[in-house]
């Protein structure tokens, strides 16, 4: 009995010790060694450095290689045909010169290209008047081509307002068909909407710019005009016949007639007949026509001599005789005078 008990006790002890022994003897997972980290860092830094060196060398090599894009198209863009024109006309009191005309598929400084080709007119504009004059080239400039409607500009690089005594330069571009011949073209100046007198500049062939120039007709007419018992002496010094005045172009079929006066007041008192609008008329086809502009003063001082002034009318172009009327003002009627141009 004692022996059996000892055996049972031994077995029991063995059963009790087995769980403890299995926990203590279970192998733990091994951690990666920290000795690998310095090597990995060095390898990473070396890779980044090598990548930067390769990129730098490749970039410099690419910069040194000449690259041409669309090489066949560039020559067509720079092929420009030029026709020297150098013709000047008078329009709206300005002198406009077509220096040259150029034809090209396009121009590098013009990004507005609605047509297959462009005609560029290189212009020079001079203002010899005493004030600034403004033009709207999109309204007045047209390119004339045989058997086609007038062509409107697409781009203008020419200042619209020309200061007093200034000369400006620039260009006007027109869209045209491919193969347009410059020698067949003309420039038309004038507003169709305003029914202005049109000025045409042919680039080649017959050209008569004198027809648009001002013509001065010297005069010697003397008129004695009575007003409220006083008599004033009017000397008609000259008559300017022109297609433009004060920056305004005459309407079609009309011209401006500028009557240049010198007035004396030999009286001992001031005489005030009013402005030229009040009593001076131009008789056209039997009807009185009032002035458009006047610079005669309202009052002439006592003893004044040589007081100048202009009275401007619009009348049919080409008149050779002018009939001038002085209204009596204080009563009905007028005194009429004639002069030849």
C-alpha cells in the first residue's frame, strides 16, 4: 500500500510540474538586430545622391541639344512681300501717308487672324492744325480690291488721336485671300455711314492727291455794313475751298467754303452787330445758308482796325461764284454781294 501511494504521488507530481515546465520552455520570437539600421540609412542616402547626379547631368545634356518644332512651317511665316507706296492724301485736316503695303500669311505681332492671309499698311499721320484730331480707323479705313466688297480692318496699331503738330506712325491690318497682289489694292478713307467725301489712295498707277488739297482764292471785296446808325467796313481777304475743316470731313458732294474777313470800326463807339451766325449768309440755289462755324467777334471796339475772323459754310463742291448776304437785322431784307473764286 505504501508503494502504490508513492507511485501515485510521483505521477501526481509529474502532472503538476508539466504545465509549468511547458510555459518556461516555450521559445520566444527573435527581434531583428539593430545593427542593420545604419547600413540601410547609408544605402538610402547614396541612392538619393546618385539619382540627383544623374538628373542634373541629363538636364544639362537636354539643354544643349537643339530642338526645332514644325520646322517646315516657320519659313512660310516669315515670307513677307513688301510694296513701297509713299503716297500722301489729306483727310479730316490730317496728312495720311501709306508708306508701304505688306502681304504675308501672318505677322508675329498680330494675333487676330480671321483670314488665310494679311495685308498690312504701314502708315504715317501728320497733324499740322492747332488742335488734336481723332480718327476711328475701324470706321473710316477700307481696303479696296477688284471685284470685292471693301474690306474692314481686323487690327489697328495706330494711335487714334494725333496731337497738335505731331506725326505718328503705325499699321493697319486687313484679312485677304491667299495670293493677293499688292499692286491691285487701294486704301479708301471716309465714313460711309456719315456719307463723308471719300478719299482713295491707289498703291500703283495714276494718283491725283491735289484734288483733296485746300485751295485758297485771294479776294478784294469791300462791304460797308450799317447797324444802328453805325457803319462797319468788311474786307473779304480770301476764300479757302476745302474738303475738311476743324477735323471734320465734308459730306459727299459738298465742300467747306471759309470766308476770311478783316473788319474796321471807324466809329467813336463800340458796335455790336452780333456774331457771324446772326447776320452773314451764303446764298445757295436761291436760299440763304447759315454758317457752320464763326470766329468774328460779337462787338467791334471803337476805332478798331483789322479785326480778323472766319465764317465757314458747307455748299456744293466746285462752286466758282459765291453770293454773300448781309441781313439788315433791324428790319426785313438783306444786301447781296458776289465774288468769284
